[in-house]
């Protein structure tokens, strides 16, 4: 059951355009030139319409060995870095530097690659986009275009063969296996038809994509390692294993927990028929990204949750702060009555209700003008 998007979006802008302007031949994007002849929003696509894989043959994933050894290296390096930390061989400022990098660059994922570039849940002026891209690049989680591309496919085809990290294939696959295993042919097919024209028109996104390899060397390895070595005379080996591999792998696994834990362990207040769940531990670790059942039901909400507390949604506080500065705008959200209606119809009954909203859907009986129209239509169809 999909909500009516036009009735479910509230923005903080008074003059939001409701339809994209038609692209001309002169400024048409790469995606528009190569897309298949079908609905731009992929609403009429059918499973397998671009898939060259013989569906009668069972798919078997193969290990991509370079990616496998890369994951093996950084996770082994995590253990080395952890050893330096727990044995207090790192300097005090190295602890602070590593913690600051994990926290600050995580916002590049949550506020940048996820809520801004993947879901377009708000808009950002170029200084904020540049800051978010800088923070996201330090994380080292591929370029923003590729990250958002796979994430859009994940939401559009969640828990199907076309989902890049389909949780139905098990915890390990959803968490990290998808990174070093060949993708299902359905994933490859659906990547071709997801609209990426907005990001292809963003010069910051495309510049980062073009220069990603040197940026990775500079910002993921170089700056995090050389700053403590130069600024407070940290040993280069300690700086490498702590500020690169330990820090990199920590951020990586926090993001991976959203794909695995937040699709398996928790409650489903908004839609009990889907895999994503609400998980407070993931929400705290991932700065607000663990309210995943809500997020998959309303992916355009910039808060990614119904909760208003910044304590469990640091990313929302970050976006709201920059909205006050005028750098973030057109923040989209969902009216409380729409959330309540969806939860009442599809949820598992665990939605938390404050006193303010506890009785918002209550009616005294037939004739109450607050009866939802679809409920009223059902009553009139069944009365005799």
C-alpha cells in the first residue's frame, strides 16, 4: 500500500515547484539520453524487463576478489587500530581526532548522500553541498553518485532480487557480502532505469565522481593520517591503523548496520508488511538513521522519523541548524494525520502516541465529520 505522495508532503517553502521543467535537447542529461523508452519515474517497469539473465537458471553470486581482499584488509586493520587504542599506545589527541572524524564525516553520509542526494528530502545551497561532499568523501564509501544510485534502487525494489543488499539473502549478505559479491542481474537491470538526472546535473556530485580516486587518497587516507603525525607527533604507524583503518571500518559498519540490523531486529509501527524496522541502537549509532520502518514508508521526509527529539536524530538537528542559516531549505515532511492513518491501517500497533495526538483519529460514530473519506466510502458500500 503506497501513500498518496501529494497529500503526504509538507515543505517549509512557500513557492515549491510541483513539477520539473521539461529538459531541452541542449541541457538534457546523460541519464535522459540513455534511458529506455518508458515512464521516467519507472512506474510502468516490470521485473526483468531489462534483465539479460535467464530467469530459468538459478543465479549464483561470485566473489569479486579485489573487493573481498579490500574488506579483509580494512577489517584486519580495524583490529590493529583497536589494539593500539585499548593498550593506550595512541596519544590523547589521536583519540579525539578519530572520534571527531567518525562523528563529523558520518553527517556526510546521513545528511548528504542519504537524505539530500538519494532522497531529495530537502534542498541545499552550494556551500552546504560542498561541505557535505567534503565530509562524505572522507568516509570513503564510494562516490556520492554511485552511493545514491544504489540506494534509490534499494528503496524502489526493497527485499527483491533487484535490491543491491537484499536482507532476505541473510544478515551477512545485507551487511557486507553485497560489497564483494557480484550483483544479481536484476540489480544491474534496475540500475539502468532509475532516474539519476538530478545528480548528473549537480556539478559538485559529478566532480567528486570524476576525481574520486585522487580524492580518496588525499581525504580518506592522507589527511586523517598526516594531521596527527604532523600536528602532535603521533607515530605514523599508529596514525595509519587508528585514523585510517579503524576509523574507516567503524564508519563503514555503522552504515552497514542500517542495511542489516535495521531490516531485521525491531518493531514495525508504520507498515508490518515490509522488512525495515525501528531500531533505537542503530538510530543512536547512525545519528538518526535507525527509524527505518518509518523511513521506507515515507522516504521523502527529511527527518527520516516521526520522533522530534534531536537526541536520537542528530542529523535532523544538523539540517535544521543550516536551515536557520538559509543554507538548507524546502525540507519535506509528513503531516501527523497522514502518519497516524498509515500506522493505524498498516502498522503492528507499536507506534508511540503522545497525548497531543492520542485521539486525533477518534470519532464518536457514523455522522462524525472527522471520519476519513475512504472509511466513509467503505461504510456506504457495505451498509444494507
